[in-house]
């Protein structure tokens, strides 16, 4: 899904991700259509950059991508909600996500899902804007207890 360019370095990154998954530091989620992967994201649950956590128990969602033919039917939203569920189960209260500055479409989408911009960074990882929101499960809990009416 990431294309064939720099395949070897992608493989090295993925090997590291799967190693961290074995250690419980992050998890890879895939959306499946009849046995074929059509979308993915990774969610980091531990060992998060303190600037991204920003004093909160945040999980960090990254590397979200949906196969072009399966876009705009809710696959990304389903993946983000599944990540939220996993984060909440690990005691995380917030979801953070990093977006490349030029990716206005993704930023608009996350804003629609209630993510708000809180941090920016410009370093070797790129020019990123960070957005966050409470895990979706916190909202459901408040609604159940009547706090949101
Ligand atoms: C950004 C990305 C992950 C979104 O994936 P997606 O599965 O299309 O996202 P969703 O379907 O959940 O939502 C996208 C749009 O579809 C709409 N949608 C959701 N369900 C729908 C449905 N059943 N019918 C029609 N539209 C629907 C959403 O309202 C949203 O509308 P908008 O674009 O007008 O805001 C995808 O475009 C992608 O892979 N882009 C390239 C990689 C990338 O930019 N990743 C983000 C890195 S931070």
C-alpha cells in the first residue's frame, strides 16, 4: 500500500513496528474486505514522544491509509474508532494524530471527527500538525451518565 519506492526502508520500518507490536507498544489494525486488506493504521500505545502526549494519557494514531477504490465509505472512520477502542482498553484517555501540513483534506476530515489542532513540529520526521480528541468511548460514557443530555 505504500508503493514500491524505497521498499527496503519501508520493510525496515515495518519490521520495527511489528517488533513493537510484539512488545505491546503499538498495534497495527487492518480493514478487511472479503479477505483483502483495504485500509490500515497503526496506533502507538506506549513510548510516545512527550511533546505529542503533552501531559495526557494519549495514544498516537499514524500511517492511516485506505486503498483508493475503497475511500469515502467510512473505512478510515471505522479504523480510527477501532484504534480509539483499543486505546481506551489500555487506559488511554486521548487520541492524537499527526498530519503532514499540506494534507488539508485529512485535516478537514479529522476536524469533522472532533480532532482539534494542539501542536506542530518541523524536524526530521517532517512538517507535521498534531490534532487530538478524547477517545470516543469517553463521549459514550458521558452520554450514558446523562452529562451530554
Ligand atoms: C484520508 C483517508 C485515510 C480517508 O479514508 P476514507 O476511508 O476515505 O475516510 P472515510 O470514508 O471514513 O471518510 C472520508 C469521507 O467519506 C465520507 N463518507 C463516510 N462514509 C460514507 C458513506 N457511507 N458514503 C459516502 N461518503 C461517506 C466522509 O463523510 C468523508 O467525507 P469528506 O471527505 O467530505 O469529509 C484516505 O483518503 C487516504 O488513504 N488518503 C491518502 C493517505 C492519507 O492522506 N492519510 C492520512 C494521513 S494523516
